[in-house]
């Protein structure tokens, strides 16, 4: 049995949803030894915390077991070792952040709404389909 690590950047990690729900859930999965895969391997999420305020992100990373953290979204999106972009940041600007993550080749997980209008959400879907 092998363990496969998958890195997930959590944008908005220091916000209420990022901390109390999503990071907590990922840490629980890690604590249980990861997710079992059909072939017997385990998939281990490795959170990377992303936020705007360095001291807040650093403190959360330290309190969560010494996780990696950043305040540089562009660097996280350019990091080929990060497979998933998770947007838990405030709704304003989400469409642009998700569009940038799609352009960077990331898998996307997001809070809702993904975009303020149907047409903008549809444009994200079309962008993802072309990626």
C-alpha cells in the first residue's frame, strides 16, 4: 500500500469557512491516514494555506502542524506541485481567481457562487472545458 500526496491550496484559509470547515476537514482526513483508493493506496491531502495577512496565515499554519503557507496567489498557481485550487476567499473576485486557476491548469473546488452572473459562470465552464 502506497500513499499518494495531493497538494491543495486553500485561498482564504484564515477566513471562517477556510479555517473552521475546510481546513478542519482536510486535517481530519490526514489524521485518519488519508482517503482509501480502490487499488489499496491512500490519497493524502496536503493543505497549503493562502491568505492576505502574513502573520495570520503563518499562525494558522503553525497551529495546524507546520503547514506550508503563502500570501502570493500567483506563485501558488504557478507551483506545479499543487494540483487543486480551493477558493474559500470572499465572493468578490471569485470569478477572476477561478479563471486564473483554470488557466494555470489546476483542478478547482470552490465555495458558491462561482460567479456573480449566469453568463460569467458559463464562461468559467467553457474555459474549463477548453483547458
